[in-house]
C-alpha cells in the first residue's frame, strides 16, 4: 500500500506529531519561463528569448521544506500529436509537434538534456527535456559564483525521496513524486538564507548549452505546493 504524504514526511523527520499545519498555494509556470532569469537575473530572459519566471513561492521565516501536491500540464494535443501523460504536457519545440513532455520530462524528443546555467545560477543535467525545475534564492537574489551543476543522469536520481539543494543551485522537481505520476511525494529542504523558491524550465537550443530557444515553447504547468514549518 502506498504511504500517505504525512507518513512519508514523518519518515524523513520533517513533520513531527502536533506540528503546525503546512501552508499551501498554487502558481503557474509557463513553458517560456527561464529559470536562470530568477530574481535579479531577469535580464537573462531576453537573451534566452523567454520570459522571467512568475512562479515564485515566498518562504515565510521558519519554512523548512517544500513539497508538491500536484503538477499538471496544459497541453493535451499539439497538431496531430497527443500528450500520452495523464498529468498533461507542455512542448519545448513547437516546430516538432511530437515533442510533448510531461512534468518529469518524459516523452520528450531526447533521452536527456543539459544546461550550462547563467550568472550565479547553476545549470542542470537530467533525463528527458522540458521538466519542471526550481532554484532557491536569497532576498537579495542570486549572488557570487554559481554552485556546482547537479547531474540527475548519473550522480543523483530523480526518484529520490528528498533533496537538499544549495542556494542558487538549479534542481530537478518534475511532478514532485518518486515516480512518473506515481510513488510518494518528494520533499525539498530549504537551504539557510533562502527567501524564495522560483520555478521554471531549463532549455537550450539543441537541448544542450547556454540558456536559449525558449521562444518556441508552449503550454504551462499548474503547480500546487505545500510549505512545511519548523516543528519547534
């Protein structure tokens, strides 16, 4: 029997008995939202031919972790192609109508994609393409050298039960579950100093390189999330 969300969170030590009720909310992430244009790096959106991420989750003081209740894509057809995921899809290449991917990046044209990042925000490598990603940033925005780029192809797993990214470090979120539209809810720990979690898309021309080619993306993800406060 699949564990409930409460059991899963208790299992990783983030929600003790009697803890305050988690806060929840909803944001929209456009397929054109450039994750590397988060915060004070909004200028990156223009050079990448995309948009500044509007899916920004403010983190009240004492927030220890974020989890997703659901992620759904807005596209179910694109010309002759159909989205095969019950979660819905986006496309990151409208010139190729078969390129409909779900929040985990499944069903994309390629088996993997990568990005070099920009400014103080690190890049990422992960299976598929067009998957939902996030980055925690401080109140003053990204700053300093970019952290190490996370590799979800060989070093990390997209099916992990929890993640602990650093500030300004782009990380894989997908649909927020340990499997593709299946499994337990994942928990993403908030790093010290984080004031916001910004959600967006990692994209590049040819699916690899510097942020680019967001202009031919379409669709959006609707993201419902929860915030876990400290149990103290």
